[in-house]
């Protein structure tokens, strides 16, 4: 699988920015077929940083109901929590290696 198809986008929220500062952990939305080893290699190829741990999380599909009987669907996704080996390393999302 190609690198650019594995990692779809980084998730940047208040919660993930706290993780970046305290644990040196970054969160990405990834392809559903990707594995931990694939993600580790892709992060090294894209950003040039060493990865120590990768944790995966599958989110389930959620439904919300609106007033007039309308139903909204939030699709299921797969997230990767990537912890960097060096505490001095940082990932700059604007620059790819």
C-alpha cells in the first residue's frame, strides 16, 4: 500500500495537542486496512522521525437524529496514536521529508 494512502490526515484538537506536549504522541486518521508496522514505516518515510509505539483505535459508526425525523451518519474511522522515540523530536505537519 502506498504511504500517502495509509495516513489520511493528522487530527489536531485540544486533546491531541495536550498529548503532543505531555507524552510526545501524535494522532492520525489512517486507512482501515493499515497495520501498526505500516504506520511506523510511513511516519518514518514522511516525517523522518523514529517511532517507538503505535496504538490503533477503531471508532464505530454513529447515528444522530434531528428534528423532522432526519438521520445523520458519522462514518467509522481508524485512528493511530503514534509515540515518538526521542522526546526532542517534533512533527511539523506543514513539511514533508
